[in-house]
């Protein structure tokens, strides 16, 4: 089992910045990926950014150039630096960890942290 604890959400004005953190504990495989998804009211959950244990990162087109994902493997922690926030970035942000082994993939989710972008 893996436990994910998120922090860093809150209220920010358009154009502002926030930094989300997610600390993972438990049975984390050496081959894994950690990332962030978000879900706005009335919409489905969508990928924001993800980074592998090897450091390769991918971003949604809507956030590329504004958001930066990073991780500290020693701390099993992933970060999402969000700059130039827009009202459409408002959502519940969920941390995700994907464990990969020879049989497939297992996903784990955090409880979610609210990001509100409003003046």
C-alpha cells in the first residue's frame, strides 16, 4: 500500500503562484511515476503533469510553460510549481503515484487539495 499526503492548495489571485507538494510513503517501487491530476466541478479528472522516477516529465498542453513538476526521490515527494494561474486552473488537485512491476501498474491517489483562482 501507498499513502499520499498533499499540501499547498489555497486561494490565489489570477496571475499568482502556488506550490503543491505530495509526500508518498509505503511500498513504492523503484519504477514509478508521480504526478498531478485535477478535477473541476462538472468535469472529468484530467492529467496536469507527471514525472517518472527517472526524471522524465510530461505536461498537459494547457499548463505547459506555466507549471513545473519536480520530485525528490530521497523524500518520495513530488512538487508542482504553478505560476501565472488562471481562473480555469481552479480545481481539486489530486496527487497520483503509479507503481510499475512485471505484471502491470497500480495507481494510488491522494485525498485532493483545492486550488481556487479568483480575484
